[in-house]
C-alpha cells in the first residue's frame, strides 16, 4: 500500500485495522542499542539539522499486538551540569535539569511520552541539542529534544554559585545575603545555603552544595571545615540499567581562623579545615585549601553532574555535559 501521497487523515483511515504506524529516526542515529522489542538512541553530541523523524506503515503481522503504540516515544533529556564556584565564591555547581517520561523517574517529575502520531506530518525535523558542562563559575548549557511539528523539550543547564538553573548552585560563603540558586520546577532542586562569615572570624564560613536532580544541595555548617555536599543524583534506567544523572557538586572548604583577642589581629591562629563537600553520586567534590588536608576540586563525572566549588587559591571545576536518550518500540 502506498501512503506517501495521501493526507495524514486519509492515511489513518486507510490503515484501519490492518496496518499501524511505526516511528523511526532518519539521519544521525546517535549510539543505537536494542533491548527486547525496543530501540534506544543515545546522543552525546548535537545532531545535525538534517535529522528527522519518520512514521511509516507496518502490517499488523509485523508487530507484537494489534494495539502496539509504536509511534509513542520515551525520552530522557539532561542539561549540562554547572561549574563549581571560583575561589571567591566556593559554592557547588548545580546538576543539569532532567526531563524524562521513563517509569523509573518518580512522580511528579515524570512526564508523558511523546506520541508522534499527533504531529501535523508523518515526517519532519528533529531537534537534538546536547548542553555542554559549565566551566568554573558558569552555568551548564541547555539540552533540547523534540520537533516543531509536535513539541520541544528543553532541559535547563545547571546553575553555578547562587544562580538558578535546572538545579541551582550552592550559596557563597560570604557576608552577602545567603542566596541559594533556585531549581527549575519539574527539572531539579535548589542549592544549599551557606554558613556566612562571623564577626571576628573573617574566614570561618562554609559554602553550600549544588542542587541535584534527586535532592536539594546540603548546607554549609559552622566553621570553614563544614561545606555542604551536593544534592543527590537521580537514577534512571531508560537505557536498560540504572544510571545516575544530574548530581550536585560539593561546596569548597575554607581555612578557619580563631582570632585571639588582646593580641594583634594580624596574627590569627589557623584552625584545621576539613575537605570540601562531597558531590552527589556523579557530582564533583569541593576543594579544601588547608595544608595537610589539601584537595583540589573535581569535575562532575556523570551526565549533568555539577562541578565542585573552589577554595582559597584552588579553582572550582567544570560540570559534565548533558545527554538525550530516545526509546521506542520498533517491532
């Protein structure tokens, strides 16, 4: 049966009980895997503009059941993670925003599958954009999946120190207002607050961890040796096995001083500061600038992971890039 010259409505009428539409991707396939009756496309770099979706007719004998929804597409779209704050800010980077219709994503975060049979044409453009990880003190890039003929999903890149994003960056440890970065509703969580500087203890302060897809960033607590850890990642098994996405980065540590009143303030006694905050699983660890406990910040290591915050002379680290995964029944 030829359907190429028919209108979409006529195609569906002609298909009736004997045929069904199937979804496929024409052009850049990404990395392709199969799992049972499903095909999985994973994109770690942006697809060219020539990439398209196509719906074609299958006979009922070629599908598993008469009501198979082979035009329905599951998706995972993760924005790039933010870089951790620089040496002056120290807040952990927020994880990239996460959008997914897969059943392993808990409600209310889980979205609905995209049904391409409702698109205005049976072929058309696909937009697949992968957000880059943010450098030190920079937000992550947005990741995009969809079509102008149906709908387009945008996962917002993570926010750096005190900045909004898919998940927000941790608060900076200063006397400034203790502002945390907000997360985008339905995509991520806010960063953690800081323990600000106290009078007479100019560097006795701890930054907050960046927010993650699975939880809010943790707060810094009393003293420069207690920065907040990054917010939890979110486990999604759309590729066939669980994988953690969008972890928050840990806040950077700081040197803490005790000022001995009655003695010159230019000779404070340093107290030992601990390590920088731990990242969520896949998020970077924050730095510490304490001699003997020295540790540089680390970058995010899983898709959407935020980088660890800097500390003193040590810089914050970059976030990890985003990803797009598309899954559909192909037989």
